[in-house]
């Protein structure tokens, strides 16, 4: 069985449908939304065969190999994981309708700040089809309509998943709209649709995120780019530092909270760098570094270019620099990082407190791996991404961050003097 | 005494200075910041003569007349008001450093979400020089650096005010930067300075706001446009409705929370429209309306164009439409409004609750004037503006909305499994 990848509606028509759906979704009760979510989980499982068929066609049509092919691939287990994820979101508390603040003014006006949906959420993402279900369900749970612009490699998988979710009885028409992925025009149309879409969330590489951020007329939440640092201070426990550096770099190098840079205090550099260099090399990690690190560890470390200090490797490679103290470590991080996650390893509380306070990143750690910056690890349940901007939300963002607020004011005829 | 309006630093240099200042401002204590604010208030008062001289030069150089000239004009009383405003901000609580949430995970990680400054705030505004002081002081109070791009008419006044504030001992160099207002290039440079500036707030007419929103690579908070509605329901108290309509339209027609449109339930239209039309006309208000309103009140009402239903008059003019019920009133508002402030006048609680819930605006009123949408009226003290977007903040925004948050995580060597 083949799945068609055409849809005759224009982007504008789809966005208008989503806008209309958003007003209906905003009025659904928590129970109604959870019922829809559980029905979606069941429908995803019940349609496993046709999802796998569509995915097989995507795999055959793509020229992806290795890790990229694996990101696109769906299996019966991955489909079960998707459905399980949907049920987990259904079980989370509903933030919509929550009273955020409430007070009465001396003139008798009663003011209530209440949590409401954002409206229409746009997602621009790359090849992983599970994002289609994960994000649609987070949007529905919070009473938002969602417009998805996935990668062209996953076109058939995404279309099948959207068809299955949209066909669940009770899901308002237009709640989940999928844009044509065969042309970049749909990205342009989406990011220029001010007034129809309330927020765009780009999920993918730094190129995609930069393009969307710099060109969108719709507000954006920047996600994901993570040039994360571990700073080993003069009073670090080396065993703890080893475990954290290896975990943060090598446990899953392709993710945004993996460490990309290692800074070492000059007082311990001669002792610590050779030791960690050996352990990193044993773990298959390629070593780059500054002149001071190379002077200590020699030719096992390649000289890092200035540009590299700004970049994510997203692979088994780390750059090592020697710094004179915690202040220089903080200054280095604030100059080069993407403001995602950075950690200090030390037993010196004053230095740790300074680092926590002065490093300008979404998540700042003392004696722990940067790999914990994650919605589930923080206890938020499923997440939409990790925000590296300062507006609206910062760090792991999940249900509460997919909402806005409004003021309801009740009077008895008050006018302004 | 003349004041120079040149400043040899480029926009980029000013933005880098502001970025540097922001890291120092972020570390100031509440007491340090309040001391600076009180010194700024004193300095503004002590320098009244040179401020008035600079302002007189601006007035002489501008060709502004009437209300526009009045917006630019400074007087001894207005300077005292500015200083009083600064002292009021000093007296407000400092949101920075507040613990927003705190919890310990089962693996022992202690997570704290703490309120931090945004960093560098950019303001693009038009002729009123008091905005220069008001916004700079709100930024300093919240540990942010500010970059100001005011109107060219106020160039000398703004420069003198920035010089006075910047010269206060203890204000970090670069905390308050003023961009050249003689060229539009500085607006372009500011809105493209992603990475140096954290948020841009445009304050002014709809043209300015639309230009900035559609072209900025830096996150924007949209402010101010207010196409506000009063809906007189079938069960409205006419005396209450009269007072609210006249107040919302005529008390101060040039502001964003003034009413621009009046919707009347068809069951009471024949009785209410002639009555309110007379009172509005007596208050000097020009009447526009739809065909049904004109059929009732005749030629005293000019036919409103389709475009007018989307627009703010910002003057003594109102458009009146007849609607069939509360649902049509809500649909009309959600189609045409700028999502600012809208009010229902009724004694029917079910209709009122529906209106409060379903009107998608920052502030929704039941039996009160829309004129209350204001930071001071809400009890927030001084405000930066009224946000009409859904991201980050919505409605009146003041100190708390000039902040972001970060996570501080303390461990004992935790790594991710």
C-alpha cells in the first residue's frame, strides 16, 4: 500500500484551518483532551503496519546512510515507544486554566491572570518522524493547534502519522496540519505568517535554527545548539572529573547537552590533562586543544582553530584549553558558548557559587554532568526542546512553556478617573 | 549652552559596550541598584537647566506642531515627574535573584530556577523624551543594560538625559547607550544584532511596530496597538454602558487602551444606539458604523469601510456595529481586534463568562472600561508597555517581564546513565 504525499491545500489554507482549530482546542476540557490523546496512542499502535509501510518507502527513497538513516527509521518498538510517550503526556497535569495570580484593586476591580494556549504553534524539523507525534501531542495537550514542516526524507512517514492522528474522532479539523516538505517555499510561508501562527520552534542543526531565527516574522523559540563546557577547577576531585567528562562527552555525543569543550585550571593542568587525555582517547574521543594544552600533552592533541571554540562537534571530539582561574573560565564560556549547559568540577564552594552565578547559560552545574539538561531528567515529562534564548522560556521546555496568559477583569461599572 | 549630538562610536561598538556592561549590572545587589536610581533622580533634577536648554533646541529644530510638539516638550514640572518616576521604581521590589522553583531529584541533584536579567534590552521609540529615562531606569533596576534608539526630533534632549544618567558614579560604562537618530541605519543595525541584544521593544505607532517585528533577527516584544472593543449585550445596564463607552472612548482617545469600536446586541440596538450616539456626539466623537447601525441612527453615522474595523482611530471617532448575539460579538472581536483589551457590558453571567473565556485578548473585561489596561492601574508600578503578543509576556509589562531565568544545578558527581 502506498501513501500519497500530495495535499492540494495551500500553506495559507492550512494555516487558516489551524487558526480556526485553535479556537476550538482552547475550549476543550482537560478530560476531553486526555481522551483524544489516549485515542491517538491507540490509533498509532493499531496502524503500525501502514506506518511501517510508509516509513519503508521513505527509507527506500532517501539516500541517507548510517546515523542519518537510523534517525529516519521506524520499527515496531519505536512505534510502541511513540504510543507510550503519548500516554505519558496524557497523564501529565494540564496547565491550561491555571490561575497564575489573582487580586482585587481598591476600586473593586477583580483581576485574574489565567494560563491560556499560545494558539497556533509551528514546528520546523529534520528527519526524525517521532517528532511529528511528540510535538503534536504536546500541542494538543495544551490546547494549541500545530503546523508541522518536517524533513522531506520523512514525508510519507509524517503524512501517515498526521492522517492517523487527525482521523481520531473529536480532533478538530485543522488541529494538526502538515506542510509540503518537497519545497523550501513552505518554510518561507510559515515563518512569514505573522498573525496566523503565534510561535515557531525550529528543531535541528544550527543552520536551520539560524535561518529561522534571522528570517522569521513570527516569534521564535531557539532550541538546541549546545557548545557545552566542563571546567575542572584547581580543587577538583580528579576521579569525579574523569567520570563527568567521559559521561558528558562520550555517552551520547550527538546530542545538544553533550560536552564539547574542557577547560582546566593551570595549577592542575600538567597533572590532569595527560590523565584525562588518555581516558578520552581510550573512549575513542579525538582531542583538539589550545597551545598550552598541547605543550602539556603533546601531539596527541591537534591545535584547535579559533572558530572551533564557538562550535559544536556533535561527535567524539573535544577541545581542551588551559585557563588561569575561575574568572577566566567564566569569561571563556560567556564568550564562546551557546548559553546551553556548562559545569564546574570543584570542592571550592566560593568558586562554584561564582560560576553558578556568573555563567550566562540556561543550565549551570556544579559537580554534575551537562547531560542532565533534559525535560524528563528535570521532571517535566516530555519536552519540546531546550531553549537557548532568554525570552519566554530558557532551558528544557515542556507543557507550561507552550502556554501564554491573559487577564480577566471583573468590575461593577468602573471607569478610569 | 549647546549640546553636541554626535558620538563617534559605531553602533557595533556601543552594543559591545552594552553587552560588557550587562555582565557587571547582573551582579549588582538590590541596594547598589537602588542607590544608583536615587542618584539618577537627583541628577535629573539638578540638571534641569541644561535639559531644558537641550529640549528647547530640539523644539526649535523640529517642525512639530500641536499634540506632536507637546509630546516632545519638557517643562520643569515634567522633569520633576521624571525624577519622581525614577524614585518610584527604586522603591519597587527587585525581581532579580528570586527563586522561581526549587526541587531535589531522586538522584540527589538539586535544581533551582532563579530569575536573572535578560541582558541587553533595545528600545526603539518616537518623540517623547521621558521614555528615555523611564525605560533606562526599569532596565537598570532589573540588572539589564539598555540601548536606546529614540526619535530624531528629541536627539538633543535624549543625549543630555543619557549623559546625565551615565555620569552618575557607579553606573557601569555602557549601561545606557544612545544610538544615532539621524539615520535609519541604526535601527537596521540594532534589529540585526542577534547575539549582542537579547530583546527589542518597539514603542510607537503601528508602522514602527510592524517594521521591527517583521524585520528583527532579535526577539521582539510587540507593544501598544490597541483596536479595543466594548460589547453592549442584550442585558446591559444602559447607564453603566453609557459611562463605560464614554470613558473608554473619550477620556484619552490617543492611548492604546481607548475603545475604538462599539458592538451592540441586535435586541437592544434600536433603543441603545440612538441614545449612545447622542452622548458620543455631545462628547465630540465622530460616528462611523455598519449598515445596521446606520439604519437605526441614520446619517449621523458614516459608513465604516471594511479596513476601518481592523484599525485604531486614536482620536475622537468610534465605529458601531450591530451583532446578533455574544457569539457573533466574540467572533467579530477575534477577527478584527489587535488582541489588546475588550469589554462586555451585561448582567448575564453566562454570556460574561463566555466572553471572558473566548475573547483572545491580553485583557478581557466584564462591566469595566478598557482604560484600566495599564501597569500602574494593575498595581505593577511603572511599565515598559502593553504586550499584544503571546510569547514571554502579555498585557501590561513591568519589572518581572524584563527578566529571564536560569537553572542552577548542584550535584555530588552525578553522571547520566
